[in-house]
């Protein structure tokens, strides 16, 4: 029996730069891995075929999930893949924009690949991962990366300006639907008759209140193109953002398609970030404090 820990990711800025013919949105974002919250996979190799999944978390179909998709994608590439029995212990909330399902899939792919007589190369395994989900290849690297396209363009990026900053991650018990967020965004763009890509990460002039680190982190800001439409459906998230700014955060934004909220504090603001985390901790949300 192996126990594999699968961490999560946050988006430090997210721009939608286009839509492909197949309906997938192209993004430009900085993905940053975090160790908490995390999932745990208890994996046991079996004498049978295929994957058997056990999970008590609601909303997960044992027959159709990112783990079963990851196993099937690798099995198409690798003949005679060993059978596995997996018990998934969820710690990463779903519908939070933290990539929990993608992280689980990447963890399983890595575990299986390490046990192959001839493991796939990093590039080949990333191709398999992309068939599971757009975020899955990133979790194979598990280091800060600029991610573009639909997740297939991954460039390791370690911005020194962010290292050592205090980070507070707020995870409310709100499930934000990713398809709904993109549909709402498309509708808003169509109504505004605005061209995709005009707000790409190369535009350094966005100074929206509470989303940029002006004069410090100039490679990008924390603006998230999906934030406005998700906040309109879940106004509680806007309230969390306002509270974090009031408590001293220098920049606050939603991660991914929500519902988690990320706040960056100054390096020396340890007490302020800890106080903010304590004040926002509650029955209906989980809060995590990190140092980048």
C-alpha cells in the first residue's frame, strides 16, 4: 500500500486570451502549487485489470472521474498496465478553483509511470495528462509555472518578487461551477462586444483595486477575468475579498473559476496575515496560511 499526497494550486492572475473552435478557452495564468489543502491517495496494486476507486466524498462517480480517466488514458498508451485499487481521501474542496481532481490524476499517473518497466518520458506523460484535463500537466511539474493555451504550454516561472510573501487562502463552502463561469463570461463578453485577448498578461496597465502589486510585481497582476461573473452569482465572495483588503492584504483575487480567494500580504506582515486567517476562519469556510 502506497500513500500519495496530492497538493493543490492557486492562480495568481488569470486572463482569457481566446476561445478555440472546440469550445475550450485559452488562458494565460501563473499557477502556484500549495501543500495545503491536499488529497491523499491510498494505492494498492492488484492482480486484476483496471482501476477500482473508493471515495466517501459526495459528488464523485466511482466509474467516471479524473482518476479513472487518467488510468484509461495511460492504459491506451501502455499495454498491460497493472490493476490498482485506490481509496481517495478528499481534503481539497471541489468547485474551489484549486485543481483537486487534476492533482489527483497527476499523482496517479506519476505513481503508475514510476512502476513501469519502461517509464514514459516527461513529455509523453504530459501528453497523457492533457487528455485528462487542462490543469493536469501542471501538477506533474508541481512548481510555479506560467500556463497558457488550454494548459499545454507550461513554462517554469519563479518570480523572486513573490518569494517570501505571506499568503492567505480562503475556501468557503461554495461550489462554483467552472462551465457556468465560462458561459457567464462568454455571455458578458458578447454583450459588451469586447474582443478576446485585449487584456492579456502582456498588458501591465491593469490597476484594478486590490488586484495588483504596483511597483513590486510587474510581470503580471492578480486580475482574474472570471471574477466579476462569479462574484455576481456568489456575492459572498466579494465580501470575503473586501474583508481581506480591510485586514491589510496588498492584493486579493479569486483563484481559477472560484470559489477560493487568495490574498497576498507583505513579507513582514506575518502577524497581519495570521490575524486575517484567524478572523476569517469559520464554520462555513476553511482558511490556510502559507509563505510563498
